[in-house]
C-alpha cells in the first residue's frame, strides 16, 4: 500500500470536513505528532484509529486505503445506511436469513455482472 497516498486521502478528508489536526486528535484521543506522521505517510495508521476515523467522517475504507470508491458506489452504500437501525432490531434467526439472502445474491447474481 502506498502510505503517502493514504495519508494524502486522510488529510483531504479531514480538511474537506473542516476539522483541524488538533480537533481530530482530541476526538481520536491520540497524539498530534502521530497523526501528522500518518498524514505525511511516514506512520501507518492503526486499525482502531482507522475505524474511528472512518466512523467520524462516514467514509468507506476503500476510499481511504485504495482511493477506489466510485461516486455511484458510495451513493449505493449511503442508500443502505437507513436499514442499519432496522437490522439491529432483527432476531438472530432473521439476521441469519438476511445473511443467507445477501450471500446467495453475491455468490449467484453479482458474479454475473
């Protein structure tokens, strides 16, 4: 992975959301120098910190790590977000059924595209 490119995408996301390094570091409970190193591509971001960052800015990991989140793909991902609260209300059996439906779709339908 290109750490410099990842750092640049992280920095662009932070700036686009008008958050300073100090504000973000306070939110993430990390050191400013550590974060500066991440944005410069000199320091690898830890998994927990990355997940917190993605949640704060509501961005997809692919957009940060790979730079490959196509706009239309993000629109579809955003369209699924309203279902999150409903999914949390499902019983374990209903969750299993939903998981089976999604797996079947991915394994049979999506591969045809």
